[in-house]
């Protein structure tokens, strides 16, 4: 039986590409995303046509019980989850405090912090019994510094990072590897950046900074590092790592 | 008319002592706490008997509208709020992930992160109109590192710190000073540490580390630094500061 | 006998103003700087004319034995040093790696890191015997992030910050307070910024950002915080603090 | 012609193992260490007997010109250096300030900070012309926090980290990848930990925490991550990463 890699937040960017990478390496990948059944099916088909193995679920992570049921279903019907990628973002663009409704602020937390808590609460008891497992967490620069207009996002991501540390402190000695991955740059991803900018602006950005310039982070290339982290020997685990394009300023430089 | 200093979380530790310090300096201090009307009244009386000026409110910060109403009432009945101390803690002691219910996890956020968001959303538009104001935020080591068993607390405090940064980024140029104060040690406070440990253990700790040893942080002494921060000239504002007893290891040392 | 405050790096900016502040409060201030005997004498006279007490020394900190002799002389001839401000900068402007000679790189370390080590090695044994003392260390953003062109400065300041932490870990329990003060912005100081920019550019900057705009940090105002740090009760010491103008972006925002 | 991987600090721990890993992958590895010609020759032979390719040099990095000559010789006689591992440590064990001589303090900087500056100054102009290159820098927890007794080591490592950031800021856009690798734990390395502890204590530690417990970091396993970093696509470079054994507390937890 193939080990299972569960992707929570499997759009056409990091999530989908990490899913493909693990599938290529012999994992059965379970792709979960909130909407776009068609896109999801296409991704599953692509993986299967390449000879690898995948399933897809629509999952509304905000809904009570959704993540918990998904984990239970996958464990029951597919197999033991060995790797989880928590890849839900909560970037809503820059908004002044006045424009940030209590609801928007709460939504950021619910997706990006509480969602991770629920994933860990669902999967870690199972991994703990098996004495091993990996949780890869996509994070953002907002986890380490709060910029103007990022009230909801930064508060959610700051909480996410600290939660990764408390999870690591409790579960690393039990054989569960938690890696917090700071994505410090724009990703060449049509489902997130593309939607935020709109198709035209996104295409322009790709032409000016992306494509042969490599100024946008290529999710297929990022996936190599995600995969590597899950293969690290337990005597040499990484808990925190950052990533950005060579041509981008690091967040601490300006 | 005296400038107003609003204390959210005015127990017998940091909150009460900061309140007294501002009152001594000529502010009208408004003390808000969740319970113990008697303790609250005593604090107000003590301040008034010393010739200074104070009011007290019971405030259940978790309740929708509570903080918002409190701010509106103070502004209408007492005067313009010049300084706010956000002093709500969310430490519930060390709990494993299994012992951390979703409700407890959410409660930490609701008090420690969302509460701050609500305070800022209520007060900052008023301060912005007046072109000045100060928000002092008591924070904890858990805001910068997540220890074992601190899932709820660290996630909440990590969010709090990032929120302070986003608030500062938007409002400092408008004359509003946000200071994030990392309290990196045990405070000699009967209402928080005292309650967590119980009276006997607390007394023992005071005798072994506190009192003439100064190994517990004295809230009346800490209040001097809180007060100083609110007096800094706008050309020289502090955004982040830490505090601990001389005999305590800093959180990064071990 | 007045307590002594020793200022190493006493130009017309932070150093001189901190010196004045301590003198006003009843310390005998010893001002040390590398050159400009006239400027030094004027500062000493100003302090004395205000009824306070000061001395001045020319001190070439880079020279072997210079700091050590200065400390010994002050202790022998003036009195026990209670507070030291280490205020030597090592900013040489932005230079590419190619333009940074090994000598320039070493000079940065020698002044900014090794100088601090020598000060602590000279003064701490004396303070330790007396069971108390304070070391205030002016630091820079370069201590927490390395920007382009800052090879020498950032390496020196990064070393300085870590040294402050090791000093604090060893000496705080012995009653010696080490405070690392991150000055995160341009200071309205003719001897440093003024010299780096030249008189015309400096005056323009003062007119556009400084003066009534308060966009340059006013050293006389900063001195209040330096002074406060030295007065903190030992149960509530600050080890790290940052400062910047209200209108400046924090280093982590861009 | 094979690409060249230059290892500065090639003992039997991280340095040697990273060297082997690159050799296995088709690089010609150049191993440099200060002493033990026999050990060095053995390592070179082992690599060659496995069908891979290596050379060895004795290099006293502290000596003026030594690093510079080594780089020039390798470029002239072997080939263009594509990857450099800077792996010189400067840990001298815990020493109080009194026990830390100015010479010992300076030696730490000379090896760990200035050595890196010299390596970059020698190699980067060549890499810049070729538009690519990788500098892997082994670092330590002391780069991010200064513990008691670590005056020399922490000051040197704090400088090293900031220097990595300034190098990255200048050279990443030119295609040169700098990775700062925080080794946050004890490495199962006879040449460093083994020598510091002595053979008996080292063996005991290996039995109690190392070997099948994996509580000491295995350099052969760490080498996988070093190698991965050098293979990252330029759209997804890591600048900072930490590593520790699963059973070890992270430096921020205690």
C-alpha cells in the first residue's frame, strides 16, 4: 500500500505541485480544495495519466467537522496519512484597519490558524500511534513581520508560526516532523496570485518578472524543497526554512 | 480636563499598577476587569484617596460589543482616551494538544488577539482624529517562541505581536504610538500567577524567588517603564521592548 | 561623591545628549571621543555651566590599551563607574564587497564589537565587586538584518548584539544591567549623519524630514529613554529595545 | 570537466560528509582542513575508491593569504568553483568573560567571520563573472542567541549571520546563492564534538543519545540537505534554514 500524502489547499500553485511531486515519488496524493471540481478532477487525472496515484476532495475548511471528516475518510478508505501539507492561505490584500471587518479578521484566523490546529488535532494522534509523520506548513512573510494593511493576514500567520513551534515542541520527540516554510515572495500561481491580480495584470507580471526571469517563484521547483523536507532523516530535521526568488529582496532588506 | 488612561485587564498586577502610575501623573484612570467588583472598587478608592482620579468598570471582553461600548461610554462620559493599556492575558497553563479543546484554542485567540483588534478598531479612529494616542500592549514570551503545551496561548500571542506591527505600520505616521511589551518572566501578581499556582505555592514562590530577591517582576516597578513608553517623544518611539528580572534567564538562553 | 557615567563615543548626537541627561540627574559624566578637543571642551563647559558636573577625554578606542587606561584613570581619579554608554558606531556607508577592503572590514569589528568586549572586560570586574552597574549599548538596525553594502557594519553589529546577550547571561544575575538599544532610523546628529551627508545635504534633510516634522530622531529625546533604562528596578530590566521616529517605517516593513 | 565543490573545514563531520555527497553527485570535491594530513588523505582516497573525484589541501585559514591562494590554485589547477562550503567553527567551549582573552575573542572572529569575508571576497568575483555559484555556510545557534560563556563564539557567529545577509543582498540578484544553515544541536562528529569531549565522554554520549537513538545529528544525513540547497532552482532559493535532531529541543524552547 502506498503511503498517503494529504494536501489541504490544492490549487494550481504550491498545493497542486507538491501533490504531483509526492505522487511521482510513489505516494498516493489526496488533493483537497474548496471549489472548482473541474480543476480538481483535471489535476487528479494528470497525476494518474503519468502513472501515479491520486484522489480529490472538495473541502470547505471553514466548516466545522470538514477537516476532521476528511482525515477520517482518507484514513478509512485510502490509507494511513504519512505526510500532510497544510497550504491554506488567508491573504485578502492590503486593507486599512477601518476596512478590516471583525468578520474578515476572524476569517483569517479561522482558515490560517485554527485550520492548522484542527488538522494537527485530527492527524497527530494517528501519527503518534504509528510513531511517525510529517506536517509541512506553507507560511508567509506575514508570519514574521506585520506590514501595513495586513491586520487579518499577519495576525493569522503569526499565530500559525507560533502554533508550529508548540506542535514541534510536543511532537518532534514522538517522531512527527513539523516544518514551517516561509514563502517570501510572489508565487507563479494562477489560483492565488492570478485571482488576486486578475488575468491581465497577472500575465503582465509573468512577462516582466516571471517566465524566463524566474522572478516569480515556480511552484514546481518549490515542490522539490517541500519533498526534500519530508525525506530528511530524523537526526537532521528542519523546523524553519525560507524561500524566495534569487532576484527578490529578502523581507528584512529594503 | 484630565487625559484619560484606559486599562483593559486591571487586576492587582500589571494592570492595576500601571493604572495607579498614570493616575499619580495626572491622568484619570479607567480600570476595567472581568470580575471581582469589590477588588475593583478598592483599587479605585485607593487611587482617589491618594488624591488622584479613577473609575472602574466590570467588562467581559469576550462578549460582543463589550469593549466597543466601554470605549464609547468612557469617551462620552469621562473624556478623550489618550492612553490604552491592553493587558488581557490568555495563559491557561501547559496543556498537550489532546487536552486543548477547540473551544480553549479559540478562547485564547478571542481574548488575546481579537480583543486587541477590537480595542484598536474602537479607539484608533478617535485617536486618529485627535492626531495622537498611545496603545500599550502587554505581551508574553509566547509571542516570540512557542513552548510545549502552549498551543492556545502561543498562537494567540504570536497573532497579537504581528497585529501590533500592522497597527504600528498604519498608525504610527498618524501620531498613534503602539508599544509591544514582552513580559519575559513571572510577575508578582496575586490575580494571575497567584490564582494559577494557588495561595500556598504562590507564597512559597514569593519567599524563595520574590520579595527581597526581586526574582519575580514587581508590577509597580514595571509600571515605570509602561509610563515612560507613553511619554516618549514622537521622534523616538519604541515599538518593541522586553522585560525580566535580573536573576532570570532570558527566553533565548538555556 | 557623585556616581560616574562614562560615555564612550560622545559626539554631538546620542553620546553627548545622554551625557547631559545623566549629568542633569546628578551623575558626574565623563565624555570620551576620538577627536575635536574643542567640541569636547565646549560640551563639558555647557554641562558645568548648567550646574552639573563633567570631564572630557580624547580617546582613540582602536588603540590597544586606550579603553582600559581610560577606565582605570576614571576609577582612580574620579570615582566608581556606575553607568557606561558604549556609543561607538562603525557605519561607513554602503560599499560593495569589492569596495570593502579587509582592513575596513576589520576596522568595523575592532571598533564596534571588540571595543565593546574591551569595555566590558575592563569595567565588569569592578562592577561585579560592587554588585551593580549598567551598560547601555547603542546599536543599529544592522544588528538584526544585513542590508546590501553593509558587509563591515552589519557583521560588526551582529557580533555586538550577540555579545550583549552573552554579557547579559553572565552578568545580569550579578547585578549588572546590559541594555541593547536598536536605533532604527536617522538621528539628527551633526557629528555622524551630518558628517556622512555633508553640511548642505544634512541641512536639507533636516528641513524636509527633521525639525518640526520630527522625522529625524532627536538625541535629546532619545536620551530620556537611555536614562530610564538605567533607572529600571532590577526586577524589571529591559535587555532589548528599539527606537525610531513615528514617521519612519520600522526595519521589518517595506 | 566536473564542477568543483570546495570544502573549507573538511573534518570527519559535516565538512567531510558534504564533500562526499557532492563527489557522489559528480562534483570534484576539494577538501581543505588545518591539520591531520593522514585523515585528509584517507578521505580523498575513500572518495576516489568509490569512483568519484577529490583532492585535499592543508589550509591554515587564519594565515593571511591562505584562503586566497587556495581559491586561486583550485581555479587554476582544477577548475571553476561552483559550490563552496564554509564550515569553519569557532566553538571553544564555555568561558567566563574573565577567562576569555582578547586573543581568544579575536581568534573567534578571525576564523568564523573574517574567514567568511575572505572566502566571499576571493570567490564571488569569479562566480559573478560566470553568473552563478553557491556558498553554503554552516552556522550555529550562537548566531541567533548568545548564551552564557559564549562571548567569543556568539559574537563571531552573530557577525557571520549578518554577513551572510549582506552577501545575499548583493549577490543573489547576480545568481550567487548564499545559504545560512543553523546547526542547532550536537553533531556526531569525532573531529569536533569528539575532540571537545574527549574519546570516552564522546563514546558515552554516542551510546546514550546517538547511534540508534538518532539524538546526535548524523553528518551524512545532514549532507543531504546541504546538497539539496545547492540544487534549488533560482526561483526558489533558501537563505536561512535550521536543523536539529527530532529528539532535541529547539533553541527557543526550554
